C-alpha cells in the first residue's frame, strides 16, 4: 500500500514552501526517517523524511515547485518488492528473481552524497562548488556549509627534503606591458534573470507591508562609547578566560534596551485589531546576516540572561545563520529587535520595523568625533543610534525618551549593571 509524503506543519506563520531538491528518485529504496526532499521556506530550510520503509514510487512536485502545507509531495510503496517498480530504470545485468544486480546505484549514491547527513545549505554549496559531500569532513553531526567551504580551500604542501626541487637559477622573465582585459565583450549588454528564493521574496513582501501598514518614524541620538570601551578593555582577558568568548558591545545594548523597555512598555507591545498587547517578557531579536538575507533570531527571556549568555547566544546564532542551520524555534516571535549596521560600516541608517513589533533599535559604526565636554573640544568614540517606532501606539516623546535612556545607560555602565 502506498503512503503519501506530505508537506509538514512548520510553524503557524509558514503556509507554503518551495521544493529545493529531491534527495531520492523514483525507484530508490528508502528507510523510515531518511531524508527524501529539501524544502525552502521564507524562514528556514527543512528536510522531509520518509514516513516508512519502502521504495519512492512517485514524485508529485519536482524541484522549483511551490507547495502548500499538507500538500502531497510524492508516494512511497511499502516493501522491498517494489524496487523494480514505477520509475526504476532497468539495467541489463538485473535478473528478475535472480540473486545478482548491478552495483551502480549504491556507487551513484556515494558520489552524490545522498546518504551523507548534511544541511540543505551544505548540499547547495557542494553542488555549486562541485564538491562531493563524501569528501567533506564534518565538525559536527551533519556537514555544514562552513565544512564544505573548508574542503574547497586550497592547501599547498610544504616542501620536504625528498620533494624539494633543486634551486636552479632561471632567467628573469621578460616584462610584458599590461593588457587591458574587458570585463565583457565590446557591445555586449546581457541581462540575467534569477528567481528570488522564498526567503528573499518574503523579506521583500514583509518590508513593503511594514511600510504600508505601520506609521513608521525614526528618531536619532548619539552615544559616547568611552566608558563601555574602557570597561571592555579592562575585562576582556578575564572575561574570555572565564567564559571562552569575547565581550562585545551587543550585550550592553541588549541590557540597556530591556531597562528602557521597562520604563516605556508600549515599545514592547504589538497591535491586534483595536487593542494593544503589552508584553511583560523580553524576547529580543538580534538581526544577523545570512546568505539568503537578513534573519532575526530571538534571545528568549533576555532579561534573565547574563552578559556572557547573551554574547554566547549571539555567536551561536551568527554561526547557524552562516551554515543555514537556524531552526523555526530560533527565529519565531520576538517583542523588540536590535540591528547593527555598524558591523558593515554604516554610519547612520533608518531601520525598518519587524512586524508585528513596534520598535527596533539601530546601532552604527563607532567613530572618533570631536565633541564639547566642559567647555573643551575632545575626541571621543561616538556612535549614532536610531529608533524606528510605530507611531500608532508609540508617541514621539516616548520614543525620544526611550533612546535617551539607552544613551544614559550605555554612557554610565555602572548604572546599567544596577538596572539590569
């Protein structure tokens, strides 16, 4: 009896997906729990596993097809007897009812890496770089995109006494004038059409919806980072020795934001119909860059986390975003967000809301600038900060005072430690 392979439930906010790649083909034997197909969603990539042992009988939706939750992807025929059934390619050496068969299929699997546990992003990187997954050494339970990248890095063997070539002087090569190589043939004007990934398409849609739905305004301020940087300098060695990670600036702004959110709770809310939902917990989204676009994993109950806990979680999120292993649990929810364009060199920007949240704090590059202190002009490490808020429930005065409070806490880390 055939069993359907269906698109699984993947969270309340995900209603569809795109078939990225089939890991098995019709006629292939499969085991219960074995990955069959990779799906790409607007949030994370997932693998759909076989619900039972048997043979992949049919594929209803090939790669590149958009599918809905609950839709049938294909079918599995129960039992090993179906191995020569629908979709199987007959081999001249195969004897019906006999005991021998050509060993080509297992070899193909080994080359293709279907039996190698790997993340969807790792498989994609391996295809693009023409690397066999069987040749990649995984640092964890599954091959990641970072593992594939390490495998493709060129390694030059050091010369040894046995293989070192004798030093033979060679004549200096003739110096040739530089030749200008055109980046494209003269007169060529080519366009390339690339289909947007599900994540990129959803990012585009949500950003437009945010601008059309929310009454977004942005207020700015600047923060003197002198005391925070001095504290980091004093504590960096002991902090790293004790916790195994560096002390960054993100944890200071997470702590400062939570303290300010307690004073201005409507920035930690959302709108549902004609009601404001005030949230008395603090799940802080931290925007991180990923190959398919920005993602915002969430620090759950960030008010209960230590500086080391925050820094460690952010580093884990960054690594998972890079190799494509973020889960739905990592990115769902969030009551307020922080984005740091400064890591890319941004001096000032207006962050856009992450609906249904009504506030997002933007951090920027730290630059020495002349400022006036006690009648003197001095150079100080300064950072511009920006708060984008939904004016439908957050007044301008609240937003300005929120940002001023963040500034005060960052400029006086002692008060920040007491407040947190």
